[in-house]
């Protein structure tokens, strides 16, 4: 979901502007039918512009068509119409949590260092430095070549 307001593009996937967009779900839905299709879900995205404080609302209505969920209609409201809509639907909207678009990457606190443990004169195998276990089942074969010098 994205908005364009005052020359700034707001998106739920942008770490700079995701906090400006709030998402609500209307329960019960306010508009029951769209072109003979029954509305089963209404999602309301509310933008408060960080530049000038503008208010924009985007209402997405979903229904089922041939057993699949389908977007039926998107209604855009701004300024006074948006404020009136938000005031009228205050009691039926349920706020959804804001999800940060930056994903946490897990960090290991200890690294399992490996080295090549010699099994015989031609074979090595990866082993943990702590000598707890083998790091893999793969065996490395190195054919030894000897050269004689006269």
C-alpha cells in the first residue's frame, strides 16, 4: 500500500515513512455490496502526512469470486471527507499493529570454527575446533605426489 502526498511517496515497505500509515479493519463492513458482489472485508489505510499534516484514507473492499478472495473496490478520500468518514466509523474500526519493514537478521554469538582433520595420509575431514563433532560427512581426498631429485 502506498500514498503520494505533498511530493513524498509513503509506503508500508519504506523504513522512512511506514509509521505514517495506520491500518484498520471495519467490523462490521460499512458497504455491504459492490456491483452485486458481497463485501466480506474492508481494510482502511489512514495516512497522516509528515510534511504538512494532510489526511488521506484508502478503503479497500474485498469479496469472494469463484471461491477466491478478490479486491472489489478501492475508495480514496482526502481532507474533510476523510475526517468525516473516520469520525463516523470510529466505533467499528479495529486498529492493526504496525509492522516494521526492516527485518531482524539473527546474529550468532559464537562461531563454530572448522579445520581439516587428517584421517590418513590421503584423506581429511572437516571437524569443529572444539573437537565435539564432525562438521560434515564429506571427505577430502588429496593424492600425494612425490618427486625425487638426483
